[in-house]
C-alpha cells in the first residue's frame, strides 16, 4: 500500500532527511586515504545519535552497521570493516539513514578519495546528473516509468549501464515502503505519482556491464566485471509542480568545495 503523507508528515520527513544530509557532510570531512570504512561507520553512528536520532540501517533485517560503504566495484550495501582502508584513487558510495520523530531519512553520495581517474569521475558526475533527470519527472500526474526512463536513457546514451536488481523505494514511517522506483523503465508505465507520495530515487550506474554479483556476506553487491559503480540518492516529496527534495547535497558541497562532484 502506498501511504500519502500530510504536510506535517512531509516536514517531519524533511527533518530526518536533513539530518542524513548533515551526517554525509560530516563523513565528507573524513573520507581520505588511510581511514577504515569501520571508522566512518563509527563517526556516522555517533553523529546521528548526538542529534537525537537512531541509525535506520543498524539492525535492519540483521544489517550489522549504521551506514553502507561500497568501494570501487561494490555497488551498494557494502559492510564497514576494520580491514578495509581507503586508498588514493578509490571511490566510495556511502548510503545513510536516520530515524527521528517517527520517520526515516535516506540518502547516498559517492565520494572521491584523493585524486581519481578522470574517467571514473565522469561516471560519478553522470550518475549524479541522472538522479536530477529522474527528479525532473517526479511530479503529480507522471508515472514511475517516466523516472526510470529518464535515468536509464541519460546513462545508457553515455555508454554506462543501469543496475536492475537494486532500486529506489517509498519512504516514511518505514524505511522501505511502496512503491518500488526502478532506475529503468518506459515512459507512461507504472504507478501514477500523486501529491503526498515520498520516494527515494537512487541511480546505481556501472561503468561496464549491468550484471552484478552478491557477495558471501549476504549484503554486498559488486559489478560482475569488477569495473567501478556509482550511487547517488535523494528523498523527494511529490507535488503538482516540481518535486520537493527533502534531502540535500549542499552540506557535502560546502565541505568539499571545488572537489565536489
């Protein structure tokens, strides 16, 4: 069932998502060669709790940590580890959720670690741009397929591939609600978008093949050909006009300055 949110509920969702945005910005200060992904997890956990919230991911279906840290060819749901240290030239997707006032926030950003191959930077930039192409289609009267088509066509026209198995979702009192929001699709197909719906759009785009592998830990996914993948995510509320973006990358951009994607 799709739950339409009231204006009051949307504002509570904005608070949750803004906290996630600020958590990602706090992590942006620490993403650098030599730090472990488990240390990033500790920083996120502490920041979220210091702001009166709980990490949405911790314990979700048994997930053991507060953030997902997916490095290089890992697409999503990478588990933080004290054995994984970031290196110069890596990329890392950090997916983060926070629960406060009865609602969840959810957002993701892929960071460069030091100087990164320009071709990989272009993958990141294209993925982020495709997110906003999808958001342009997220308005009352359009359909879920319009969002997926916008993301898919933008990325595939530039030579990248779109992950099929992992998709966006509704967001609210539960972290994953209806409807599902694929990053591929056909115009005019799928669920009709209505004001009050809150969804997460999160392109997961691969440099090579779209096919993926699920690792033995039961969570981490990576590209089959081990080429890099990127992931960006915003939570948005559907309106009659332009979508209302509840999360934000502005705090990250303030930290990174001209190094932001």
